[in-house]
C-alpha cells in the first residue's frame, strides 16, 4: 500500500509540471482549414494539420470531430482513431516518435530535386547506375 508521503510527492510533481507546461483548455477540428486547433492555458493557440501527426495522418475529417482532453490538460485523445497526443511533447515540436519523424524526413528528402541531385543522378547513370543487390 502506498504511503501518504508518496501521494504528497506525486501531487507536488503534478503541480510542478502544471506550472512549467501550458495545458489544453479546449481542442477542436476546424473543417474550414482542415486543422486541429488547441487553446492552451498560456493563451497560446496551436494549430496543425492532422497529416503531420503520428496516429492522425490517415484520419478522415469526421473521425476528428470528437476530441477529449485529459483532466490534467496534458493529454488529448481522438476516440474515433484511438490516437493520443501529449501536449508538452507537441509544444516541444515532437508530433510523433523519433522513428516516425525520421521516416517522414527521409520521404521529404527523397522527393527533393535540386540541380546537384539531378547532376549526381545523371553522373551515376553514366557509370551504369546503382549496383544490383547480390543474393
């Protein structure tokens, strides 16, 4: 059984966290702009495209209508797609896990078409292209 001291420390930790990080007061999906809009306790309003967030990238607009905010204000839940966002993580710029973000960055880099990339591709093609995988 947990001691009274344990609960007091846990409550103090929660108060410290609430003092350091803004909490979500409200959240909604704006059909006009296609963005999630979150109003924070710091009076900051954050909006983003669901396609940029892990767990929401394939969600349809109707699935984004219902948004629940945790009692602490640090969590946002999308029941229709069973996805959760952590507000402090969102504010730190992490809209997904490191692996997911790295994959997204790789996709973006792979689609770029600079003059240097085109020239390197042509030069590689003159040398016979990419070596075949063995085995």
